[in-house]
């Protein structure tokens, strides 16, 4: 049960990093990504927290670095899933960092 919860956390962190990096999630994660984005948009609209320009870029940078920390502290998952998720996360992180330049 703990392995499954950690897997779900890693998948969500991957989706969030892909969003921040501005890249697509794989087809099997599209539904989860859309659900996450809709819930985030609804929350931001309720709070009146829609950001644009430099403010948005700063918030995305903070989120990306927070995601790096989150990724490193999530507990173990099923060993066969780790390489695929690590590859996704690393690819999104690399794109994000390239876009900072």
C-alpha cells in the first residue's frame, strides 16, 4: 500500500514538472494531468491568484525547485516503475533548466 502511495506521488510530481517545463505528459498520464490542471485552475480562480509575465515565471521557478526537493524525499516505489518515472522527471527538469537560460 505504501509503495502504491509513493508511486502516485512520483507520478504527480512528474506531471507537475512536465507542466512547469511546458512539455507533454505521456498518453497514459494525460487524464491525470488534465484533472490536476483543472483542479489547480479552479483553486487559483477562487483565490484570485492568476499570474502572468515575470510573476508567473518566478512562481514556476519556485515550484520547479520545490518539485526537485519533493522528488528526492518520496519513499520507495515498485522497482520496475522507477526507471520510467525517473526518465520522465529528468527530461522535464532538463527542459525547464534549458528554458531558464
